[in-house]
């Protein structure tokens, strides 16, 4: 599943909302993202003018974040598998 990000919204906030939508829960019900990744570092690494891609697990979902997009996959997905259809 793929989500486009808004340049005005912090990346970490967009990840929480995307994973909540993916799991069918309210974003308030999600575990704090800072327990999985440093939100400020994520925002700094993944910007619209960067080619950096970051992958991590959040709330049991594989999250791949790149410039202006968030991709969500299953527990067994890897960056290589998620990148195949790019």
C-alpha cells in the first residue's frame, strides 16, 4: 500500500496516520512512533530534495519512507521486495 506525503506535514506524523489507516484504527490508538524511530531524525533524513529511503517496522508493519511517499508492507517484506515495482 502506498501513500503520498504532504510537504507541510512532518514525515513521522504521516507515517502514524498511514499505518493507522492500514490497520483500520484511529491514529490516537497507535503506539508512539518514537518507541520505534526518532521522529526528528526521520524528518531530517527523508525530505523532498533527498534520495534517502528509510525502512523500519512500526506496530508490526514494514514501513518504507522515501521522498514524498510512504509504502507499507507485511512483516516479511524487505526493501528489495518493496522496491521491485518502483
